[in-house]
C-alpha cells in the first residue's frame, strides 16, 4: 500500500491536462506507459516510461511531466524532482509545472529555491501558492524548535511492504500490513501480494515497547479486501472497519479512484467478529449516487456516543474532511462537519480522539513540513467548537506523509505510520513518546470589571445574535462555560439616527436577544443581566443635530458584556463591580480631578505645553510609565477617553507588547476611607476597561485602587490643605509588574546585564537585568536561548568567543537561581547581529557601539 495525500500535494490534476496530448511515433512501451498513467496505475506507468526512454523514445514535454508525476505518486521524490527539472527546461508551458516543482524543492529543504518558483506560478493557482508560501514561513519559523515528541522506528517489526493503521488494545499493538503471507487452499500453497492487507498484533510493555512474537489477528478471510483501519467501541461490543479498495499501484486518494465504506460488526471476542451480522453505516455513499464518495477511518469517543470519520462527501471544505455523527435511538445522526478549525481545502484524514477529548488528525491543508502532517486540536467547552490547532512538530512530521496516529494520553506514548525516507517499506510504523506538554488553550480568567465590547456587529434593524459569525463572541461563550461562577451585565447601545424611542426599543430587543443567545449556548440565566440604552450613552459627541462621519456613528452601535460579580454554589449572587457607563457629555473639564502619573500640582487642563516624557526602549519590572493627565467625571469613575495620558499609555503598551502593568489609582483624603477606596478601584477599572477596548489583552493589566492609603504629602485626614495640595495626591500610576504573552521567536529585553571589561565575569553590582529575567522565567512557562552580543571592535573570532563565554555565564547564573536547564540554551553571536550601522570599518561613537553590546533572550519553546 502507498500513502494517502501526495496526489493533492504534488500534482494539480495534470493528468487531465495531458490526457489529450499527442505523443509522436510511440514505442509499445510508451503506449503502455500512457495507458497505465491514464488508469492511475503509477508504478506500472513508471516501469514502462523508463523502458520506453531506454528504447530511444524522445524526452518530450508530456512524457517528462507524466513520468515526474508518476514518480512523485510512488514517493520517489528524487526522481520526480529530476524529471520535473527536465520538463521546465522546455519553454512551452513550463510555468504549469513550477508549483509541483516548488513543492518537491520544499521536501528537499531547498526553501529559497522553492519560494523563487512559487513567485512565478500563474495566478490561477493563487490559493495553492498562498498555502505553500505559508508552509515555507512555517518551516523557517519552526527551525530549531524544541520537539514535543521523541520518535523511534519499529525495527524488526516493519516489513518491506506497507505497515500502517496502528491501534492499542489491552496492552497489545495491532496494525495492518500488506506483507506476503503463505495461504494453503486445497493442498496448494500460494502467497498474498501487496494488494492484500491483514491485521497483526504483539504485546507492549509499560513503556510502549513491543515485545513477544508477531501474530496474525485472525485467519485469512476468503475475500481479497482490505479491512483497515479499524476501531473498537468503548464497551468492546462492536467493531468499526473501513473496507476499501486499496490495491498495489493504486493510490488511496479520491483522484485515483479510492473508495471507502464503514461497516460495523458485533464482537465475538477481542480478535474475532460476526460477519453474518454486518451492518452498513447508514451515512456511507449510496449506490444510487451519480458521483459516489468515500467514508472511512472511523474512531469512537470515550463513551461511544460519537463516531468521527473522514469523508469527501459533497458540501465539505475541500478533499477529505473530518465529520462526527452522534448516536441516536434510530442509529447514527446526520454527519456534522467539524468546521474550519479542523478542515481545509486540502485533505484531513485519520481522526483519533484520545481519552482527554483531544483530537489528532492528518492534514495537507494546513502549513506544515510537507505532505500530510499530524496535528491536534482541543475541544472547546460547548462540546462543538474546536481550536488551538498545533502541528506535532519536528521528529513526528517530515517532508513526507505522517498519519494514522493512535495515542495513549495517560501513558504519553503512541504509534503512527509514515512513508518518510530511510524506512524499510512503502510505509513504516513509528513509536512516539511525549517529551514536553502539548500547548493547552489558556482561557481568559475573568475578573470583576472585565469588559468585552462588540462594535457594529448587526445589520440595520437586526436583533438576533445566533446568525452572526463573530470569533470574539464565540470565545466569550467558551470562557463563560468554563468559568461557571461569573455573572455578566449586557448593555446594548445604538447611534443617534432615527427617533429616541425607536432606538431605545431596538437596543432593548438586542439586549434581550443577547441574553437569549447566551442561554441557548448553555449559560445559566442566573448569571446574566441585560439592559438596552438606545442612544442615551454615546461613545462620542455624535448626538442629534451633530454632523458626524459614518465611522463615528458606527462607534456608538455597540454591545457590551461586563463582568459584574459571581454566583456562589448555593446560587447566591455576589456583586463585586458596578459598571460605569462611558458618556461623552460631561461637566466642565476644569472641575475634574486630574489623575496623573506625576506629582504635578497644575490645576489647568488647558496647560498642554507640558513636555512629553522621554520614552524608553525597554521598561523593566518595577519601572513607572509617566504619561500626561487622565481626566474623570467629577466624583465619579467614568474616564474621559480624550485624556492625553490615555492615548500616550495606549501607545506605550502597543509598542511594548509583553509589558504587564499595574494601574494604581489614588485619591486625596477628603471623604471617607471606604468611599475613597471604592472610588479609586472603580477608576482603575475604568482605565483598564478603556485599554482592553482598544485591544490590550486584559491579562496584561491589573487594576488596583489604593484610596487614600498612599498620600504623597502631609494632607491626611484632619489636616487642613488647599485644593492644590489635595490635587497632588489624586493620581493614577502605571507600574510595570512583569512581562507575559510571549510567542515563539520573540526577543525578551531586560535591563543591561553587565560584565567586567573584556571578561565573561558577571558584574553583580547592578543585578536588575539578571533579576528581571529570573522573574520572567519563573512567571512564564517558556524556554529561551540566551544570546550574547558584542560590538564590532576587535577581531571577529575574539568577539565570538567572548560572547559565547558571556552567554554561558548567564546560563550558569540562571541555573543557580533554580531555572531548569531543560528550559535554557545559550549561544554567543559575537558581532554578527548589530542593531545599527556599526559594523567593521564603519566609524561610530562609543555610544553607538554600546547599543550593540547586549544580552537578550529568544523564545524557543512554550510549555
């Protein structure tokens, strides 16, 4: 058996394009070769093409293209590459072969050459080119990434034929194989060939190592059909088998005539089933279909209530898609496509659901290393949606095909099959063992005051949410289903167009419809409050009679979800936050308390000639970010969104995407302590809500109200002070408390890490940079490469040696501080990565050279 997926990967249906091509004075071998090619018998086609060329047939364009495609489908990629190369040397129509040629170059890791050819592919294949370019970017990005799994070939078990479709059952490894077997019939011994597959088994030890003697699962059946893969139901009363027409030389893909159907058999015992009670899966293709489709590769969920399978039935996203069917009292329900989080325009095959409800599958439609790669996704809390797609990474995936994964989530090992180079047969079995955790989706942890604002999501007069596709709204539902104690308030707003009464009624209907939508998705009604305001609270000044652009009107059409409290297990509602409505109409700005990051006692907002503070290239943990004034409605919590300080702060956070900030709000001592504490907390929340609405993730912001607990002068309770003296204490401070939100490849900057001159000895008189990276590593599940850099003065070799020793010194220090060595790598880069123009021979000042002397940390793993 050959592997699934190379047809789509390496060809574009050129067989159809070439079918009418004329071949001059063909030899018998050449005519046979083309006949086999048209019948999609590619191994036979290769043999006769080569024979024809040996007999002197001309290397014409069509012959070269057909032979290249045939070799590619037989997984002989080097020969395919050679013949495609010859084909594109022929001018006429050569641009039609740039895409398959580029794909083959990618498999040989010639990424720059592949990109060059992709850029010349005709526009009619723009979608395919886009996917291939994404794959090249993926391979470059993942270069050097830490593997999730270690992988071992099953030497001694794999054969020269195809070994595939592994599964584990009661401490046994079962798999299908097309190895030749002696069969006696009426006293005559014959041998099966590669067109026939049957299952074998052997025991596994606790570590997943195969032991003992390989045994056939059952006697050879009388029909030459293939029964693979197969899946046991959780109660072991039924077996699901994919019966198919895999034949030697016939690729198991829809373009080459692959057909699969699912059959169910009642079990007699673990290794035998009752063929007389065979049940045909009711959602297989009917014989009446003009264009039949395949359905196969089934697996059950852990309680047997759902069946996952691959099918190329009409209505999918591309070739094969993955579907699920739920058990009903009348059999299996209508198949449901798992959607774009899983399925693509390519092929998705071999679904497997582990005991933790994590889905594994093979795909050639997602950016990957080449061919079919193995991926995994997590099920979201509503039981329907999927997300957090993860490529299983190096070791597991290669430029060839990987599929048929079976994984034990508790013991953290499993098996899969691959036709990668260096194997023993057409397809080999491999064992994998988990080395580091697969990425898990980190749901947003709601806190009182957290807010989600959806702007202009409705069509005019539209009310319901169930027909609106919005990823942010869907994510909110998943988070609410996971955090079952959270209580939210829904506010609906309109713009000022139309009558006040009509807008109010529309907003009330939308608020109620949003409430009903959350109920329909499984959120308890006790956890939801809702209210419609119409045009009462506009986000800007676009009220009746004011001419505004459509963009400004759009900003007022919004739906707000605000966390206001929690509900106890006993059903008691505990309100923890009273949301403030942001309004544009406010009192005289001169009367507003000014909350600033400085201790300036300026009393006039009009004094805007203030010099902006110098921005830092790096904000270390413990730094304060200084911004201009922030204004609030007098004695209230609503923040003025036009405050200059807000815009400055937003720009800083956008420019420094890893900074985690504490928003600390302070009041003066007028009023009661409890009132001031509550007011300051709500004001801090208001600033946080503004930043979140502008796109800053809520988990980067901590809102904290200090009330009057940190007065900057003598104006405490009972002390008479002027308004200006009290104003000094009314402020909001922005303190850096950490760094988070890292992605693969990000560079972490910290305060300078200093060394003795021309030495790798750490200068510990200033430990801020070292202490900062220790705090970051302990607060984030990341792995880093410690990178040390020098300037360009001195010899390149000495600079390289010095940087290597300095990186090692930091590595040793981090180990002393308790950071695991498995999370660290170190490397010296010498003068190879300057941040400015100061390379060898370029005159620069000492200050310019100093910029390049640094130690930074590159993210190479996320745990």
